[in-house]
C-alpha cells in the first residue's frame, strides 16, 4: 500500500494494488478527509481494474516524475 500524506484537505490518500491471474490488477483508492455525510462518502473508496499495459504506463509516468524531480535526464 502506498500512502500519499498530503492528499485532499491535507489528509492521506491510500493506493492499493493487487495483481490478478486474469491479466488485470485491482487498484483501490481510499481518500481520507472526505465528509462523513451526504453523497461524498460514497467516493471515499473506489475500485478500478488496470491492464498490464496500463500498469506499465503508470510505472513509466512515476519514473519520469522521479527523474524530473531529481534533475536526472533519461537516456535512450
């Protein structure tokens, strides 16, 4: 589980990934700090299914962000 400490309203955002044998992965996103009443409560936790290609694209995007933050240039 990955936690982003400064999510919405300064509250944590949790990301959980689970691989499945059918070639997809589950991505659970849990946003803390949302109101406990009304319609917003149903958006606190969501589930998405991610293909292997989408996981690879996400990994590349994260790597690119790390490289940009650190000032390292990617060489091909």
